[in-house]
């Protein structure tokens, strides 16, 4: 019900069936993520406001990052994958920071599996989404320079893949739009 209110507030023009579908994905994801993002050996306080927040270490924040990346590719009329053309190396601080964070995805998975603590993966995904947000706010993706755009689309595609895969492993669905 609370997730449906969120969706309805943001997109009142949606059909009720679509509102309910999105609400189910967001609500279930929020509950799962709230549980899995905590160290299983510690207690935590359950809070609807916290777990449905669009800011902070929550499933809706990660789901929104996925939807935002998909939107970039939709606006360009491209498949959500790395472009085939050449790209330049990362030059800006935001590009380099995001590229470095992406390199740690396999290590985050390995550490999570080794310790049997899914909160390690949750922390990584949150940090990745945060780095992507910084990158997105600092560097335009749709630029005239094809080498820069190809790099930035590659970073977007890699971030999308890591977020999707990580959330899938946690049993959390994503949406095309939020």
C-alpha cells in the first residue's frame, strides 16, 4: 500500500494495474533489501519510512539507479549495452572513480559468498549506485565527442549490469521506469 502511494504520487497518470505492479516490485524489494543489507548477527529496527526511502541505502534507491540508466539508453534509442565503437580512457575524476568501483564487483561477490553475508554485496551496490549518481551529475553522457560518449555509455552499461546482477542475486527485481 505504501509503495503504491509512492508510485501514484510520482506517476498519477499510470493505470491502477501498472501502479500495483510497480508497487509490488518496489515494496517486496524494499523489504528484502532492508533485511539483507543488515549484518545478520545484529538487530535492527524495522521502519517503513526508512526502507521505502528514495535516498540512502535502500532498494528503491538502487532500483531508481537502474531505471535512470535504462532511461539514458532509451533516450538515445540504443540497447542497454556497451557501444561497439572505440572509446577514450577515463579522464574526469567521476569517470575514473566509477570505473574503479566497477572493477570491485567480482571481489564483492567473492567476499559475500565466502563470508555468507549478503550485506557486503548490498554495501557494494549502494556505493556503486552512489558513484554512478555522482558521475551522472558531473559528466553528461550524451555529448558530441563520440569517444567520450562511448566511454560514458560503457560505464553506464557496466553499472547497469552490476546493479542488475547484484540485485538479482539478492532476489530483488528492477523496473524499466520508476
